[in-house]
C-alpha cells in the first residue's frame, strides 16, 4: 500500500497597498488570519512585514533569552518574552522585540484578555539583534528607529546588538545611545539589579 500525500495548497505572499493604514484592532484580525506571517504595525498604521532571521542570529537570540530567563528566575521579579510576542505600545504601534523583560507587577496588573492579546504596554527592557545586512526591517537603521520608539514609549533600557561589529548600543530611558566596543560583560542599569549578560557566549554562537 502506498501513500500519496495530498497536494499542498499554494501559499500566497501577503501584499499591502502602500497607502493602507490599520488600527491595532484591525491589525490583530489580520494577524489572526495569517499566523505564519511575521508582521508589525507602525505607529502611523502601516503594516511592516518582518523577514525571518538567519540561523546565526536566531542562535544568538536564543542565548540572550537563556541568560534573561536565568536572571528572571533568580530574581523572581520579571517576565521574559521572545520574538513572537507582540506588544501594543502607547503610540498604537504593535511590535515584537527579539527579547524583552516586563516587571512581573505590571504583567499581573493586566486583565486575562489583555494578556492573551497584544499586551498594552511597552516592555521595561527591550533587546534587538541587527542582521548582517543593513537592509530591511532588521537592518541597523531600521532598528535604531525602533529603539528610539521604545525609548519614547517608556522603555527603561534598550540594547541593540551589532554582532558583526562586536558592539552594543545602550539606549537608556532618555538621552542619546551609548556605544560599547567589544564588551565581554553587559551590565544593566539600576532598574534591573544584578542583570549581567555574558557577551562572549552570545558572540560565539
């Protein structure tokens, strides 16, 4: 007896008119109908299609998450989120940082419905990893704009990793970002007591 697999239906790429603008509620409906797509919503209502990361970037992101999870479990004060978790920021954009921390008190203050949907808050700590190319939504220029948006929306701290340069841009709650060249340990601000990332383990992936 032989098994003949059923034909796989064609997967059509999502296309959005350049002038299309969605509300966060409409965007949520689009995401619900296109669960395989990786999308974000800009503050002006534009839909941004995010390309998948390369395997190397994905491996580094996993190491970042591992270290953040260790910190969160030790402190007992934080909730960790990975790159598929969306947040509705105060400016009505919907974004998915590569990694983020939210204070447990803030998370528990949300209703059950708010937790199931795009949580209506800006994470306390946001982490983004730049791709080798500066093109597209994962390039350095686009991510710097995103880091500035996190800053405007209330993030206490942002880290932009530049793996190709072995550098990190530190975005505090206010002011210009500070660039660290080839750090081996990344220490967080006082808002995150005891948080230190071992960067050699991240760069080595």
